[in-house]
């Protein structure tokens, strides 16, 4: 039997096999980036306004300086966030969402809205699952 990795990663435009685990699959790499919780938060925050690093860090509960730096670099590399260094002393760096990044905002909002609408159902499903599987190992 052939494994999913023998397929082109975009053979079926609606199938999960397009999110192949191969390192060279662009679709998978892009989904890994934009579906990351920190990336979603950064893009959502930058929709409101241009922000400095410290403002972003204060606005995102639980993110470390290193993770925010990494996330911003990846988003900038992917063309979703623009970094502007102002030639002043001390240096000032601003981040803003690009036009491409703005195209994600409706999708992000749809995910947030879906989560808000279904959070109680998911909590109930989790509780039921946990109750059924109390004695199962790891």
C-alpha cells in the first residue's frame, strides 16, 4: 500500500493529503505558519494598528521574547508582516500587517467566531471523553 507521501501535495484540492508531511510541501509549510497560535494573535493585533515589539509582547499573554521574535521574523519572511526600522536614537522598530496579511483577517475572525460559538460544546465533549477514559494509560 502506498503512503500519502507518494502523492503530489496538491493533487486533491479538498483533501487532507495536500497537507502532506514532506518538508518540501509548500501548502503544509504555509499552514504550519499561519495556523500557529502566536502568528494568529500577532496578525490580529496588528490589524488594529502598527505596534512596537514591546507593545506586542505586553498584549500577548504568555509569549516569550524569543518566541515573539521568531514569530515576527517568520511572518515578515512570508510577507504577512512589515518591519520598519526608524533611524532615531534609540532605534524604533514598528510592525504592521501587510496587504497580504490583511487577506487573512476574515479567516482568522471566522475561526475565532466559530470557537466562541462552539466552546461550550467542545468543553462538554472533552469532559465526556475524559470521564470515559479516566483509567486509560497515557
